[in-house]
């Protein structure tokens, strides 16, 4: 019994993180969803994400008290990277809004913000940050190996949480979402570690959802013909691999000691 208690005490931080995730999921699925007013797709999503962010902030305060970092990043980025990010921003933000109605642009901005802020706060700020803080006693050989382990673990949780979408999106679409969100989780986590600020993955997540909403609309058509299923799944793997390659490149050049020093202080 003492050994069990010692083991629990040793991993108390990780247990608290998992408990926070579990309670958050229970609140979303058994508190908000049954009370969903069904006003409209956009309004319902705004209300859901506000509820989600509020519960995450409250749970973090009560259970974990994990610090999350939001320092401005653009002024401290090297000139070469500033040029790259500016070009990427123009491609993903300004080019898609040409010839789009103001209503559609506003909808895309709204979807981008309400998706990016709570999800990045939870999975990069709290989960990844918490793993980096508490997973110190792993048998991994180097600090970089521990960081990669934390990235993979937090990204896996981020992807698996999308299993609940099977009710609305079906098995195939949910499976593809899990594949893609795992890759994106690694990419977003790499940005958080590289720039020591949650603003980096929030901006990345915002641009992605903004682009998808501009291109496909609010309620996207998720029907896939049987003949297209193999290519649909393959595309999801290719997208995930693309995210992972960029994430590895960002992490390889990153000074990850800054974030670790902050988290462990």
C-alpha cells in the first residue's frame, strides 16, 4: 500500500493533468451539450468555446495552477524568420479573403479565434507545459528526448480527444481528424517550445482554421465517396507527416531551454 501511495505521490502532477482533462470532457459532454440552446451553428460554437475556456481556466486554478506564457514574440524573431512569417501570413490570411464577403471573413475570423485560444491554452499551455514540468524522472537519456516524449504524449491526447466527434462526423472523418490533429499537435507544441509563448501556436492554429473556414464554409461537407476513401486517408497521413516535418525543423533550431527554465522556476 505504501508503494502505491509513493508511486501516486511521485506522479501527482501527471495525475492532476489527466484529472483536469477528464473533468473538462465530462463538463463539456454532460453539462454544456445537453443544455445547448441550438441557436445556430456559429452562435452555438461561440457559446461552447466560451464555456470550454471558462472551465479550463477554473480547473487549472483549482487543480494544477500551471503557468502559461504569452510574451510578445514578433519583435524578438530574427529578420529572416520575420520575412518568412509575413509571407506565410499574407498567403494564409490576406489572399484567401480576396473577393470574399465581409460576413464570411468575420465568420472565419471568429471560428479561428474560438478554436485556437481554448485548445492551445489547454493542450499546449497546460498539458504540454505540465508534462515538461512533471515528467522529469523518465528514463530517457537526454533532455531533448524528454521534450520529444512530452510533445508526442500531449499530441496523442490532443488527437484522441477528437474521438467524441464520431457522433457528428462519422468514423472515417473522425479517424482522419485524429491523424491530422496528432501531426498538428506536434507542430503547435514545437512552436510553443521554440518561442516560449502560447501566442505562437495560437496564431498558427488561428491561420489554419481561418483558411479552412474561408475555403470550405462553416458547415463543411464531410461526405466521402467509397471510391475516394483510400486517397482521403492517405491525404490525412501526408498532411500529418508535413506538420511533423515542419515541427521537427522548428524544434531542431529552437533554444528550448528558455521555456524549460520558466516552467521549472
